[in-house]
């Protein structure tokens, strides 16, 4: 039931694992001394194994993740896979130039954080519900990324992720 797919190093079974504090990862079922393969998973969302779906780019197994208020999504467990990074990349950090990524806190709240963390601590809040579409041109005022939040039963909400931006304040006022 927790089988994710075959281990790329030894051919053993990759399985979902969970710590008593709630951290989740995928690890090889063989002896960790002989095969130390592990992959971390997001702290938030419901995770299901999907052994029938391999990543088209790197041929690593995927898992199905359901985040609160969103449809199920297939997630490549390999952190070096280009598709893995593309799914969460949202723009460029105005401070250091590293990619900005959608991240999830330990409690499951989503936000945008710089991939240069801990050297760069740039972060922005995001709407907590609904699906996010991130293929928008940057904000014309502050050049920060723009997202569209889509919730069931509500009109789409397009907003700049920078809470200090005047366009964000206008979007928040319209939404309320």
C-alpha cells in the first residue's frame, strides 16, 4: 500500500515513510547501510503512491498529492528533476536574482520564498485556498510576480504577490 516504485540505485522498493512529528519522505526498503536512497516530500497535502506514473523527464516514480482546495497533482520525487522545479517556480527574486518558489510551511500554509534561503530571506504571502495560476506577466508597478487564484464559486482573483504594492491593495479592496 505504501509502494511508490522501484529504487533507481538497487532496484528495491521505494516506500512512503513518516516520522512521529509528521515529516514525510520516500525511502528504499532495503538496508539503509547498503542503499541510502531517500527523497523528501512536501509537509502539506494528502499523499498517495502512484507507482504506475513515472516522470517523463527523469523516469523517477511520482506520487499523487492533493493540497487543500486543489485538484490532485502528480509530483516527481526527484529533487534534481527539471520538471520538479518548474512546477513550483514562480519568478525571480528582486533581492538576489535566485528563483522564487511556492513553498509550504510546516503547518501547511503556502507562501512564496526565495530558493537562496537561508542567505536570502525574501518571502511573500499567498492566498491559502484555491488553485494558483502563475503564467502571468510581472506586475507593471513593482515587477513582482502576479498570480491568479481560482476558487470554486468565486470569480478568479489576479493579484501581485508583493503585499506593499499599490496594485495588491487595490485587488484586496475589490475582493473584500
